[in-house]
C-alpha cells in the first residue's frame, strides 16, 4: 500500500522519511512511498511483447527522424559553402 511521507532533515544533514497518515490523497503528497510489490508491478519487466515492440519502434522512429534532420542540416550547410566563380 502506498503511503504519503514527508521528508525531515536530521541534525547530521541526512533526510528521513516520516509517514503522514493525515493525507489520504496520493496526488497531494510531496513524496509517495511504495511497497516492493507495487514497484515490481509497474516495472518495465512486466511489459507484454506488443508493448515492448511499441516502445522500441517509437525509439527507432525518433532516432531516424533525428538522423534525417541531421542529414538535411548537413546538406543545407554544404550548399551554402560552395564557391561561386
């Protein structure tokens, strides 16, 4: 179960997380402490193959777009550097 926690500074400068039971809405918390099971449920290891494919294709498409923009910039830069006789 996720808990709202607040951070307090110890005299030695370290931070300590203190549960705040007065806050029940996790959206209003400064910090949310999750259990190990909750973290494991939301990890990338639980992706389906279709979800993994979607993410990898998005990354590849973004890379290809950036490469294309770089090539256009190189071409335009080369056109401006030609000598006129």
